């Protein structure tokens, strides 16, 4: 069985500085796969390359067996790969409803779009309650919900989430993680970059630890959660 996403020997550089140094991993349909590691490990660079925002210097990216290298970002979205970026990047002056509509900019099925907006409201009730409110007036956690809802509006086969819990209160972080667990139970395939290693590995089928552009350790989420070196480095345990 072919993986939904296959990354082979991917290298990405900013000028002369190589940020991703030949990593390989795959994501099967229905899985949650997480990349964990400290700041500067290359996690966000990897996601930005997969979504077509950065060009790799070498390596292969295959989505449903087809190469993505050189495909423009908007066409990658059309193929079924959606990216909820670090920092959320919502449109602050537009309403919640308008932000969600923009997530469906490649679609023409009005009835389907309306149904998916309602699904976003069901997933995040606060968005439904405030649908006509300017997105910039939302709290950080609510903006994260909106960013995730907007990414889901493109009906992705693979949802990439970059640091969804960053800067959130513990309660809001728990809500976001519970939503990711709910999406997983619905069969959504997710590639998750997350600073909270414990939360990410608890959810993940597979995990990869990145350090300075390399994958240094891979395994099931549970295996990594109980790995002594991971516990010391990322879970703050002696």
C-alpha cells in the first residue's frame, strides 16, 4: 500500500544554510504523524516545503504517489494538502464567516461549502456563536480554532498543523488537542508539528524527533513517549 505522503531524502536551504538535511518519512491515510524537536530543528521549514511555500534543494515529495516538487502552492491545496501555519495567519479585519469562506476559495459547490462551514461551527461552537465578529478580536486560542477550521474548508486529504498550541493557556491547549483527537477519530490524516511533545506523542501513531535538520529518532508515539532520551530532552524529566 502506497503511503498518502512520502518524503525521501528532503533537503532545504536558506542560502548557504541547510535547514533540512536529508530527511525521510511517510504518512499513511488515517494516521496522525508528529514531528517534534526544539526551535530551529527544521520542523516548520519541512511543512512549508511540503505545502509549496519553499523549494527543496533536493529530494522527493510524493503525495498519493505523485511528485509535488515544483507544483505551485495553490495547486497543492487543490490536490488535498492543507496547511494551518505557525502564527495562524488569519485575516483579522474579516469576520469568522468570511475567513472560513476563504478556506474554500478553490471550491464551487455552494451547498457543500455551507455544510462544511456548519461542520466547523459544530467542531468549534465559539466560532458559530461569533460568526459575524472580526477575526482579529478573537483570543489566541479562538484564532487557532479559526485557522484549523479554515484549513479544513478545502476538504483536505492531509491536514498539516504547525504549532497549534503555541502561546495558548493550558485550558485552551487542552481544547485544541481534544479537537485534534476528535479529527483523528473521524479519520482525518494529520501531520502535526508541536512544541508540546507529550501532547503530540500521546495523540500520534508515529513520531519523528528532529534535531538541527535531521531526524534522529523515529517510532510509534507511545514508544517515543516512553523513550528515556526523549523524556529527558523533551518532556523535562530526569
